[in-house]
């Protein structure tokens, strides 16, 4: 699941049916896969909004 999430984040255009099949083989349902994709996509969206608006990271958040 984490490899799937990283690939979707870093190289979304490289995703293919094999990626979801790996998750199915590991026991994830189609609904689980949808949930994973939605969470990854939401974080990407939220981060791009924050970056686009120049929102600074809160001082209490460490890298």
C-alpha cells in the first residue's frame, strides 16, 4: 500500500492496472483501493493549494 501511495504521489502518470492488481493480491478490496487513492489525492491537492497560496508551515511542525 505504501509503495502504491508513493508511486501515485511521485509519478502519477506511471500508474497502471498492475499497481491496483498488486493491492488486490495483497487482500485490498476495490473500495479499499478507492479509499487509498482518495486520501493520496486529497493530500496532493491540499499541499498544492497551500504551496500555490504561499502558505508558510507552522513553526511547531518539523521536517
